[in-house]
């Protein structure tokens, strides 16, 4: 249903989730995977992945851009070197 790095899927919420629901989901997952509380392998990496979701979803403009199918941080074109 969601792409693999979809911030909604990462937080386990619907694309129609309220800002409060997003914050609650983020807080629960951040506590669960925080390296100080979860020493299991992969917890720190998952904690980092979870941390990217609020950057996209907590601000209305990046969230609307994401929802329209636009990348939140589009790749920059390569620098052209003079020949």
C-alpha cells in the first residue's frame, strides 16, 4: 500500500492522520527504538529512519508536497564543470 520509505507507513498512521496522531505515533516509536532503551541490533538504524518522518509530516507545506507525490527533498542536479 505504501512505498518502502513512506513516512506514514514508517509511523504506522493513515495519510489522513491528524498532527496530534502523528506526534503520538512518532513518540511511541522513538521511545521503542531509542538506542539508550533498546540495545537490539538494528534499533539505532530504525530510530534514525523514524526521525525522518516528522521532518516531512510535521510542517504543512512539505506534507502537502509529499501528498501530491513530490519528493520532500528532491535531488539536486549534478554540478556541471566547465570544459
